[in-house]
C-alpha cells in the first residue's frame, strides 16, 4: 500500500477535518503545514541555523543505509507530505446544477470545485529521482 502514496507539492490544498496538527483551519496548503512544522522545530531547537532549513527545502546532505543496498548511500533528505487516494469513485461533476441556471457563466469557485473533483491523478515525477546520486 505504501507504493500508492505520492508526494504532494507545496501549493496543493488539503482538507483535514479531524486529527489535524499545527493548523487551526481545516483547509490549508501543504506548504503552510510544512512552514508551521519548520517554525515549531526551529523554536524548540537551541542550535537552529539556516543550514537546518534544508529539512524543509532543497534537502540536507546525508548518508542512508537503505534496504536492498550494499551499504551506505550518499544523497539528500528532506521532509515532505504524501497522499494516497482512496479507491472510492470520484464525486460527480456538477453539470446538472450549472445547467439549471441557463447561460450563466461558471463562477471561479465552481470551476475550482469541478477541477478538483474531475482531474486525474497527475502527480509530479517521482521525487526520488531528485536525490539520486553518482556517489
């Protein structure tokens, strides 16, 4: 099941009704949550520096001992959020409701809603490619 999780970009929006942390509003951008997490960590760490920002940005140089490798592998590490869609069918488009109003133009809110509920699962290229190294 873990292979179904995909990294969310910072501009993607989440709605988390219960169990949310760091965010008072249930709807927020992924980047806002990562910023709040970075802020919380930086406030709790006495020796926080600009170098530590790499955890939430371009990544930090590191070595990882990964399953299936013959030893330590050099690369970069960073914190990201992942999303795994349910296998439930998508919500239907609201064409019938808009059609009842005749020739009225679609509002930006309706366009956004329709786009969210009808777009395919277009995810960014596998983020691990960013960290592959020639070491």
